[in-house]
């Protein structure tokens, strides 16, 4: 992941970190992959927080194309 690049962008305040689990066969594999991805994104989230960037981790299961097309609901500032 290009977390180091995100930290160099001027004005970067918030990012969404998305990982899509797509190549699994059993429920156990899905659960394991979701857990692994969640842990990796949490580490990236902490790294970005140390640089003053708010990161929102999201792990989804399904087709990566469809998951990246979905928009996150905006929250009121």
C-alpha cells in the first residue's frame, strides 16, 4: 500500500482505506481474510494518524469492481 505517498500529499486530511476480499471458497477463508485485512488496515490507519491524516478502514467481501463503485455516505462536518 502506498501509505507513504499519502503522507506526502499536501492538504490530505482524510482517506478511506478499502480492501475487498474476493478470492475465497469457504466461510472460514472469508473470515480469516477479513481478519487479516482488518489488522493490516488498522496498522495503516495508525501510521496515517501519526502524520495527521484521518483514515477510515473498510473491508468488504465481493467483487472488487462493484465494491469500489459504491460510495461511502457523507457525514456532516
